[in-house]
């Protein structure tokens, strides 16, 4: 079933929408010019996984001599964070960062003219 | 789902508004699916932020000099206060959004804001009764001025009784004991043990006076006579010399919340306090469960070789521990559920485990952590979620909550 999400012209890069479907809520992200959609139900305890902050991945800076030199954000990998407990997911794959064997259910997003739909 | 409930098919995510009910709407869905309306759920460990009411609480400080210090310190935000604070980024750098969105929650009506917001999250989760504890005061046991701990404990307890417990029967508490002053501790039980909604007393675990000190025996005896439980609420102290070795909050939290309770439990048992106070009910709060499983085995193993170290004991340490109460949160969830099942067996979970949420703190648990376990029967689930606590706190087992309809808050 195609569910209308938004007019693309009104759905800015960096925004998101929460869509009600027969299979439950779906979070749709507009990120770096592409659309990604996942079940809005955290794999941890069922929280609204798609409704938290978008955060770059945090990395430890380890020098060639293996010494720790601090931390920084890796802006090439964006996570969305479940606001209930902080579980993080890769926005491009839905992969759980804390347990990489697990993925949120992913939904296809299609554009028809200026309309954005999610297939659920 | 209520057919009359309107559902917005598409919505945006807002970071400029907040409601406890709305942020927990998915918890309400879980509560309906699991029929929580049919049985009692008691949360033995939840919190409010008493620091948001310091202006009211400080007026309850009995000593006029300390009262003035407190009121003055609260009047200038951003400067050093009388109470100080604890090091630690509990909200994971802002990722736990309710910690900073809470300020947008709107309340109305004559009830105290904390009553309104507490009832909202309780109903949303399906909780009938919640035992409410403070937040910054969890660290008050390490305050360098004993008289400040006593003054704040008495002020907070009196304010809590007058403002919250007297007015809302679904909110109960085990009151803070100023444990660094054993005489003040005893007097607290005498003065407040009969107040409405007071179901016991609580010792914050990060502190450096041992629980077996003779000075505490009169308090334990009084609590035993009154039939009120004593609980030890875990927390960390990043200034503790050992815990200073950790450099990330995950480290100090994982270890700190077990460490102090492990020390207190060890002292409690090997000094024979369960034999001296056989009817005193003892509860261990917010250390999870694995520590108890581990400590039972460690102490039993050594006890068989070193009975002369603890001659007061007539049974193995684990047998006394198995008669105490353990709050569930933060309940460890191993990939293999048989490991958790063994832990439950070790602590006699069916009668001794009491569910807790720790809401609104960052690692809160929902009732589902118990209800969804594959190895518990329905009766065991209901015991742990509310039945055990109802007996302990002498609560009416009839459910009193109102779970919001699905979709009522988005």
C-alpha cells in the first residue's frame, strides 16, 4: 500500500515525518538528498526510535603509536537516536549500532512527481 | 484501539513541546496489548527532580542559618550552591531528549506539578502505585557537612509528605535517611514513620559509614518493630578513589551502581544483621540483578572455609540474601534467556523480586521487561510487577490506573 508522506517541496533535507500505516508507525527521513524509512519502534523496548536526535557517529582518535588522542564526530555517518534510552541506528541502513546483527524494518520510499510515498 | 480516537496519518517530530503521556504513547500501546488494566503494577523506584522545587523545599529547613544559606544559594543560578552537584553526563550528551524537553511540559490545576507529571507517566505505563524518590539527593550522602545532609533530609521529607504524599494516594515513598548522623536517622523514623504514604525508609548507597556500625542498631530495631522496610538505593560517586579510575560514564555507572550495594550487602550479612533483626525487611534498589547472583556465590564459597569470620550466621550467606527484596531495574538482558532465568531462580524472584522503572532516568524499564519473559508464568509475572510490592507496602491489590487510549497523545 502506498502511503502519502509529503510534497517533496515541503519536505526539506534534514526533516522527517512519522506516518501511520496498518503495520504501525513509520519514520521517514530526508537525509543528504535521499529518503529512508524505518519502523518507528525501537528494537530495545519499543520506543519511538525515529523521533530522537540525529547525531554523527562518535569515534575515538587513536594515533599511529596506538595512543588515545581524544574523540571527534565522524560526519560521514549519521545516526538517529531513540529518545527513550539512546539506542542508535545508522540512518542509511537501519542497523543497530549497539548490536550490529539487528536492523530496524526498512520500508521503500518512492517519489512520483512532487509527491513522496512510503510503501507499507 | 478506540474507533473514535482520531489519528494523524502524518506528523512532524517536535522539539519545542513535550508531554509525559505523549512521549510514552508506545508504552500505553504495550499496556493495552498486555492487559495491564487487569492487575496491579507497583513501581518501587521512580524519581522526580526535587531540585526544581528547591525554592519550596528550602523553606522547610528547620535551622534558620542553614535555611538562609540554602535560600540564598538558590537565588543566584549558575553560581556555587550549598548542595553542589555530581559529575556525570547521564543524558548521553542530550540524546535522552526528555531530560531537556521536560521543561516544555504544561500542567494546570491545583495539584503540584510533580503530582501531575508523575500520574501522567504512571498511567501511560500502566502503573498503579509509584514509590517516588529524589534525584540530586541520591548523592547527598557524600556531602562533606553532615548537618547539611540532616537539614536537607528533614526539609525534603516534610515537604514531600505535606505537598505530595498527603494529596495523592497513588504516590508513595520510602523516605531519605540522613545516615551520616545515626541519631538523626533514628529520629527521622520516629518523626515520619507514621505519615501518610510513607512505606519505609531509604539509604542512599554512596557513603562511607558501614551499615554494621553499632550506632544504627536502634534504628534497625525501630524499623523492625514498626514493620517498615529499609532500602539501599544505589548510585555512583565518581570521586571515589577506585571509581576515579574509570574515564567514561558507562564505566562509573556500571560499576558504581553495584559497588556500594555490594559492600553494604556484604557487611549486612557477615555481621549477622539478618539474625539480629530477623523480621526487618531489606530491599536493594537499582543495582540490577547480576551482582546478587555473583555475590551469593562469592560469599558462600568463602563462608564454608571462614565460618569463624561470621559466627553469627546459622546459614549460608546466600540463604539470607534470598530472603531480601531486589528491585529489578536496570534489568540485565543477556542474549541467552536461560542465564536470566538462573538469576531469577537464585534470588527467589517469584516472591523477592519487585519491578521498578527508575523513570524518568535515562535507563528506565517498562513493565514489559518482566511481562515478556518467556520463562515466567502469569502468576509469577503479576507477583513481580505488583503483588510482591503490594504485600511489602500493604497496598490494596485492586488496580486504580487509567491507561490512556491508544492514539490519545501524539
